[in-house]
C-alpha cells in the first residue's frame, strides 16, 4: 500500500495558481456538475463550494441552479483573484470567500447543498473538513464531494500520470502525481463518513482515479 505523502495545503503561489488555471478542466468540471444533478435530485441552494479554486465550478452551479445563492470558499488568495476574474468575464455573481474549510464562518445547517471537488487530498486532516462540511449542511440537504483516490503502489501512480497527463507541462504532471500521492484511499473515505453517521456505501469509485461521496443528510441523525 502506498503511504500518503502530504503536499502543500494551500496553493497560493501566483505562478502555480496560473499554471493550474491554464489546465483544461472543462470536461472534469462539466461531469462533476452533471453527476451532481443526477445523483442529488431536487437539490437547490443555498450552495457551499469548498476549495473552489479558480471558481469554475461555482460558475457552472449558478447556471445549473438558477436563483440559488452560491458561496465559494478557498484559502488561497491567488486562486480567488483568478476566480473573481472569471466571474467578471461571465457576468456571474457567486460570493467568493477566503476561509479555511476546517473552520467555516457559518451557522450550523446554513446550506442546502455542500459540494467539493479535489479539496480533500490537500488537507493534512481530512476529517476536519468532512465534519465541518457536514455541520454546515442542513438536515435534508445534499453533500456531493469528489476527489482523487490514492493508488495502491508507485507503479500504478506512474501509469495514471502517463495515461491522464500526457501533453501537460512538466509542472502539471508533477502536481498531478503529488496530488495522487496525497489522496485518500476509498476505504479511508468510507471510514471517515461512517464516523459522521453516513452510510459507507455512499462513497464509491467513479473512475480509475476518483472517488465520489454523495449523501442526503437525515432529518434526524441516525435516520438515513
């Protein structure tokens, strides 16, 4: 089993943020939102996006859920600057907020939908983010998270980089490899959501390199 190797929690270097933003995330982001709408029927705002990065998914969420308030949180100022620029160019109006996902400035149950794409692998203590996201989610609301899954060994990691990052810059390939190494395994995610009282079966592998957690928070804790 490949040991988890942490990477920097916050990508706040302007050059690295720009490099990340230059990567083509359109297919991944579109699939994220399409799957969200499929697996979370009737979902609506207010929406909280944790680790929103350069803000591309919040912009898609505004279009997919018209009239919903979208709050996009990230800890990196460099990412949020790019997110604001994207929003201005599309005449969109998500609320961008600089904050750590481990300590959100919101009341319990403030959001009807909590989403996150590719945040958990950045965090040294993923439980702190998962539990805080669960706290911010209203009873009856949906949580939809997706992230990379750590491969079993270094050979599998290298194969995934070769398969999915061909044609990217050397920096982009390194970032992808580091992120795979820092990710959780499927079993680790399932164990974490079980601590929250959520069914482990609500976590599944949706690709050769990703897991998804989709769950509706019970109106009464312990009732699913």
